């Protein structure tokens, strides 16, 4: 084939011409525009190199040049075909996506000394089955922290899933995210409510914990204390590589992501905290039981527990002490956030219900011992009314408050502190009892509108 080198050279020249900033902007940028000068320069250089190589192949019939020309053309055509398939899949096959809380379709491996499971995120960026943006039935959003998310239990055993089983005619969407507080709930609501257009919104306030976090925010704003310095894990080489591949194949990499290890992240956070402890804090840390320190340092114990026990060992008592000035400020801040949520839901044609989530060790003496082993001072907490702050905030905001309870031992993971499957089940049962006695809920169930 005497003219084979000319055909191959022409193909390479054509490919080189097609590799230009205008076409690549359309294929690889979110807004159809590449504004980075270094990126544009690199594209132009690559384009020129391929065109010049194509000219060389066109003008010579050298076997070696032909060989490299064929290899180059094959690689470029394969890359073009695979990128095209990625774009076709994203446009016509992949479900609609959003990253409301987490990257769509992401997977996280949760492993502690008390549970081991993988958590899958759906197409819209929260825990649960894939769904559509447009409603097909009555829709309830549940906004909260890790207790709403269902930390430590399989999806079907979370209280949100159990609630959904009891009311199959309603779609319950779980917008729980670990580490969040009422200020975060407002930000989530601002994104999610106009987007998902729910009929009803449950905001789930965790006893003691949410007020404690608001107290820390207020201290930070007043300049009297820093926020928690828990580090963000440094991006690994494999994560960097995955990110670069994602530039070429954004749809495939989004739909079939790699599993992220929470344990590795916690291990990095633990190492960072150990480096930050001063002499007094290190002394407190070394006083903890050996198995607690081992779990912390190996990434199988949530590092925020150790951070709080070292820096705020009285947090459970203070967060429920309505005579404490900072607790009072936290209650006012909670009220303000609830009013924001109330206004936001009403503006979008929805209703708001506040749910008080029971937390250890309030009313549960059996939960005091594990907390003491973690370094917390919880004497007397089991007799405190930790839900009073939420009750006061809801009363001032003229909002309904449901306060289901869970009684008995064995409802929480001993050291992780979240509800175990039994705790989720008992809470779901108690919540259903509360809901079924609420006139607004009865009206919601019988209404034909959604």
C-alpha cells in the first residue's frame, strides 16, 4: 500500500485539527469554556505536535514512522471512541444526577471495632435508593446529622427506611450528613427544598449534641475559642489519578466510583490531633484505656469523640444546662435557625416538623459508663432533660416538636455512640406512634394533593 502513509498521515492531521480548545471546551468543561491559559497552551502544543507528526507520516513511507503513526492513530481513535461513549452514556443512559450532600453514586467503607459496612450514595447525592428530581408521590425530606443518616447500620435497618416501610405511599428522602448542626441544616434546606419540592420537611435535632455544636460556633464568633481543628485527609496519589481520569470520563467515573475508606480518613485525623495536643491534653489522652487509644490511632474510632472528650469533657452536662449562659445563647441560635427553616419551607409550599432525637446518656444510665471510658464527665446526665432546649426553641418559633424516646440498654453502639439496629428500630416505632397522633400528619396522609 504505497499510499497508506498518506492516508495515515491525513488521519493524524485531521485528529490534530480536531484536538483544539474550542472542541475540548465543549467536551470537558462544565460551562463550555476553558479559561485557564496553561491548559489552553498545553492543548495547542499537543495539537501542533500531532499535526506535525501527521505531516511527517504523510511525506515519508518509512516503516518505523508508519509503525509509530499507526500506534498514535490507534491510541487517539480509541481515546476518542471511549470519550464519546462516556458522553453518550451520560446524556442518554445514566440517571439524572446531583451532589446535594455527597458525590452522586459514591461509596464509603465504614469500619470500626463495632460495625463494618459499605454505604452507597444515590444519584442525587444522599443515602437511599436512586430517585427522580420530579415528585411521583408525596415527598418528605428528613434533614439532620449522622443519626438521621443512619451511621453504622445497613440502609434497610435505618429508622428512615423503617419509617418508609410503614408509609409506602410516601417517599422519604434521607438528607442526613455526619457532623452537621442546625446551621448546616439551614444550608442544606436552601439547596434541597427548592430542588426537590417536598410536601413536608422533618428537621431532626440531636439532644445535647446540636446545642453543643452551636455553642462552639458562638464561642468562635466571639473570639473566645477556635473551632475543631480536625484535619482533612491529604489527597492520595490514587485519588489524584482518579480525579485526572475523571476529566476524560466524568460520567463513567461518577457512575462507577472507587470506594472511599472512612477508616483511612479517621486515621489521618487522629495523627493530626496527636500532633496538636499540648502537654496537659496529652496527659488526658494517655489516661484513656489502651483499647480506646488503639482504636483511635488505627482509625476505627471517630476522632471527634476523642477531640471532644479532651477539650470539652463536660459537654453533655453543659449542653443540657439551661442556666448556663452559653447554653442559653445556643438555644437562641437554635430558635433562629428553626425560624429560618420554617420560613423557607413555607415559601416553598411545604410544612415543617421538628423531631427531637434521643441521645446518650440522657435518661439512660447504662450509657454513662462507655462515655466515662472515652474521657467524658457525665455524672448526673441521666437525670437531665436534654430535650428542654429544643422544646424552648420550638415554642418560641411556634413549631411542632415530636419527642420519641428509646428506653432500655443496648440501643447504642458502646463506643461509637450511634444507635445500633435495635436503637433505630425502637426509635422508628416510637416516632410512628407520635406521628399517628399528630393532626397535621393525619391530614397529610389523607390529603389528595402532593
